[in-house]
C-alpha cells in the first residue's frame, strides 16, 4: 500500500509536489508525509518501546485535523512548506515503515487486547492512505490545471472510445423496509458506515446510468445556469459569485467545449459521464430534468446487489483511465469507479452511531454538519477501497473532486 503512494507520486517533479493551488488542495509531498505521520503517531510511538519521533517538527507540520494530538500548521499554508524536501519526506517514509515492520515482528510480545489495537490501527492506517492516494490524483489535477501550459500528469494513455451511450433507462424498486450500513462482522469499514439499521423507502426509480456530458450540454443550451428557479438559494448565490456556466475544468475553444484531464486537454465527449459538478449543480440539473437526486439509502439498496467493478486505480496507476468512461451497454451501469455520485442525503450519523474514544474518534464524526453524502467511488479511487456502504462527504459547493450524478424519481 505504501509503495502505491510512491508510484502515484513518481511522475511528479519535486516542484510539482510542493504546490498548493487552493486551500482544499494539499501538496503531494504533504500527503506522503501526513500518511507517514499517521503511522508514526498512532501506531509506532504509543506501542514501540523507546520509540522517538523521526523529527519533532513533523508532528506540527503534518497533523491534519487531530485537535487532541496537538497544534498544527494551518491547512491553507501547506504549500509554503519548502522544507523538509521531497527526498527528506521519502527518508521519513522509509524510517517509519521500518519501525512499523519492527513492531509487527514483535506483536507476540503484547497481550491480546493490545495486539488487536495495534493491528486495527495498522489496518485503519492503510485505508487512510488509500484515501490520500485518491486525494493525490484529485489535488494534482487542480494544481496542473492552473498552469497556463496545461501540463499532463501522464502522456501516452490509450483511452477506449465509445461512439454512443444508451439513453438513460430506469430501474424500479418497490420500497419497503430495507437494511443499510455495514455489518461489523463483514470486514473493514469506517465508523461512519455503521451501525447497520432499518430504513423505510417509498417506491422509487433510479437511472441505470450516470448523467453524461451530452446531457449536461443540453442543460447548458437551455440556459440552466441562468434560470434561478432551478437552483437552491445558496446554490444560486454561489454560482453567481463564482460565475460558473459549465462544469469544473471545462472551457471553450473556438466555440467548442474542452476539458482538462490528467492526460491533458481534449474535447468534451458527450458520451462520458459528466464530472466535477457541485451538489448545487447536480440538484439544479435534476430539477431541470424533472427528476431528483437519490437518497443514500436508495442508492445503497440498488447498488448492494451489484459487483464492485469499474475503472478504479489498480496496482499500476499509469494503466488506469483516471477519467470517467462512457458506456453503450444497457441495464444498470456505472455504479462504481467513474464519479462520486451526489445524493440528496445530509451527512449525519446513523441511528446509534458513536465516535471512538481518543484522537481516532476525530476521523469522521466531527464533520457531520453542512456536508452531503456521495456514493460509489470514482476513477481516482484505489481498487478495493469502495463498497456499497462507503460514505464519502463534501460541502455542497465543492466540485474539485471527481463528482457527478445519477437521477432518481418517485415511482408513479
């Protein structure tokens, strides 16, 4: 898992890895160091006798939001940290990996309770690193996009072209009482996916594919960005202030829409799923289309019976699409690995949810306000890191991540 992070960073220069293009974005170098700090702080230092911090300053520089651990460098200023260098961060990663390996070699020296605690923290740290692997790709895309020379993260990727996509169809569900959430006995999950619980659904239909760029071009041609009746009040206020008239990374060249991707700039493909839209935009589009966004319970109920397959990032990051791909198939499609799909559900704790004790309890629960749930993973998500119950969450105005949508509607 740790090698995968280095593989994602490998195409980037030291200069690439130091830039922070906006407060939501963190430098690649910071991601590499922060994930290492997580293992050092929560795994090595509390459990390995005589362990000392690799560098006492790193706790301040690379803590993200763990208030109970101590003070930290302001998030919007991460791009100002020129030192430690990329090579020093690489040395830090190697040093902490050695200490974790040493601890695991000595695991039998601990009682059963402590062994379980250590192994649980290592597992959490690996899943945490997968989250940051996705963020590395999301963040560097924004970093490279503001460069006027439009550099690509990689070149030479052969993208599969699909000429057409089937018109969206609908999958029906009768409603009733359904169970959602992760069963604690079925492998790893984050705490916000639990406890498993009952939800009452009314009969509904959900689109069998994602909303495409062609669909979105129709919304734009109908002046969707200029009709205030389509928008939530805060959404209208936001798009007017930001002067949005198209998805993120879109721009017109000689009257034709183009999009910046991790492979560079290319024309917008009408058959591909639209990506980099905010919840406000997704909600306005759904209203324009005479539909709505699904609730997270509706999405999970439909997705639970489908295999977790899609254009996810595998062992070779350079072989992954790193962009949502079109489909010409019929039936329920594109549930996983294309775009994170906005739902209409606020990010709150499930009935009976409690946060863990200590600093690890700050991982998810403290963010359960003013956020909207997204489901399904995206083309930057590592393989094996998404499942039907996985709950991502972002504020409704954000769109720098790989976010898109599928529609839902009440059954007639």
